[in-house]
C-alpha cells in the first residue's frame, strides 16, 4: 500500500462527514521565497473565506518528489482543490486572491 492511500482515505472520510469542507493540497518546491509566499497567501485566504471548513496539506516536492505524480504536478507552487469535486488547480505564488478564489471556485463553495 502506498503512503498516498491514507491521505485519500482521510480526505474521503472528512468530506463524507462534512460535505462543506474544502480539501486543499499545496505543492511547493523547497524553502524558497515563492513557496513561503504561497503558503502565507493560501492560509490567509482560507482563514478569511473558509474558516473552520477547510483542510490544507502542504507537500514539499523537494522532500517527497514522488508526490508530484499524484496530481501530475509540473510546476510549483500549485494549489489543488481536491474536494468538493470537480478538482480545481492554481499555479503561482497565490498572490491574486480574486483570481485564486474564482479559479478554485471557492466562492461557490462558500455559498453552499
């Protein structure tokens, strides 16, 4: 069994328990300024718009390069909204919160 299976199972249980929960994975590539900016921006956005209704995993591809295959990550930072479906993704430092919210369809999830 791969180490990725428990993550998917945990995400599925979390979503089954509360369909309003937004499950996000932020893929970064090491301790770079761009990675740090993306982490700060995503956390701020989540707390402002999804407080108490999100789960965020930060995956450092420099430490776990095999994780890039999970969502076919070819650039970092990349944010993937795994739930609710459909999956959405955003690439960059996550500094444009308006585009990020729209691209990840978080406003629709926020209204649900």
